C-alpha cells in the first residue's frame, strides 16, 4: 500500500537522523528519542521535511509547502520540499539554515546554524549546491550556485563558497579557498595575494632607466653637465614609496 510504504520510509529516515544526532552531538548523550523529537529543532525540521518531500514526490499539492512553512516557523530552518536529502543528516542548533529547491545532500552530512545552500540569482533549473557524503559545513557558511562539495570536505564557519570543492578538502574564507586537501596544507606560488608581481610596472621601470641612460650619453657628447637631480632623470617611482599601497592589504 503506497501510504504505508511512504510512512515506513519516513520512519526509517527519521530513525537515521536521530542516530546521527546521537553520534555527532555531544549534548545528545543519554537523551531519549522522545525528548529529542520534542526539543531538537534540527530533528523536527528533518522529520517534517521527510514527510513533505515524500508528499511532494507523490504529487500532493499545497500540503508539502504548508508543512515546510510550519517547520520554518517552528524551527527557523527552511527546507524546500523538493530538496533531496540523504540519510543521517544532522542539523545542529539549526536556526537560519536554508536549503534550496534543487539542493542535493548525501549521507552523513552535518550542518551548523546559519548555513545556506542557495542559488546565485534568478536562474532556473539546477541552481543549488550538491553536497556529497560525510561533508561538514560550519555555522554561517554560504554555499551558492550549482557547485559540488566533494565527499568528506569541511567548510569553515562563515565561508562563502561559489566554486566546486574537491573531496576531503578544508575550505575557509571569503571567497572560500582550500587550506587543506587530504589533511595536507595547500601551498602555492600565488599564496601572497598582496605583493603580486606587476609586469607593466617592471617594463616601465626598465624603459625609464634606458631613457635616463640615453639622456646621460647624449648630454656627455654635447658637453652638458650631468643633471643635479638624479630623481628627475631616473623618473618618478611608479608607486608612492610611503603610505598605503593602493592595491590594498
Ligand atoms: C574549518 C574547520 C572545520 C576546521 O577544519 P580542519 O580541517 O580541522 O582545519 P584546521 O583547524 O587545521 O584549520 C585549517 C586552517 O584554516 C583556518 N581556519 C579554520 N577555520 C576557519 C574559518 N572558519 N575561517 C577562516 N579560517 C579558518 C585555521 O586557522 C588554519 O589556518 P592555517 O593553515 O594558517 O593554520 C573548523 O575550523 C570550522 O570552521 N568548523 C565549524 C564549526 C562550527 O561551525 N561550529 C559551530 C558550533 S555552534
């Protein structure tokens, strides 16, 4: 019977969500399932979402969105009924979590409060992130667009991630960038973003020096005394020597 099958599936998923909370929330040790169902916002939002998603998949109108709205009002967690969520999601604290319509979440994922799995604009179709298995996303992190977060990745609190994240990487910052991959520190020649090479300034400096040398040679031939002001013949520095670098920092 479809209704019984649907309820059975929802019950199995909710049991997996409860187990995930027990394993990953130190505060849940020794707390009974009934108490968690009554007082853990992440569990409540997921329970309602499991039901709303099943009804949405069965083509039931209005009710799935109404359930999602009720869960949002109660918990501060907004999950679109169409969002696909694997087994054992744990949403810690929860308030401010937003999971968009075309988001897809694998198994064993952990989200902290304030996480957004959102779109970047008004595009249609697949426009929200795909989060693979065993990913952890820190509080306040924003993951935007149809990007893929590889399995086992960690996203630092308050990061803004707009490009794909490789598996087992740790990504932090705005914009989010990998600082660890497979536990190893990420090094690169462009790690110093403030003192980037400036090839145009380098070329101007060389030309300026050659002009000064030519002027000196012509002056010598014509018997002119060398310029008393070396700075004039050598040209002005292309960047102020003192004060803040306008490139930032
Ligand atoms: C990213 C995170 C998962 C740590 O992952 P990790 O793989 O253990 O990485 P590390 O702690 O070794 O940190 C790696 C580097 O990123 C930096 N970093 C870590 N988290 C960061 C963050 N949120 N923002 C900016 N930089 C961060 C560290 O200082 C370190 O820098 P270094 O390479 O210069 O030493 C963790 O810092 C985090 O943000 N967790 C979220 C926790 C959370 O939201 N809790 C809410 C509870 S209510």
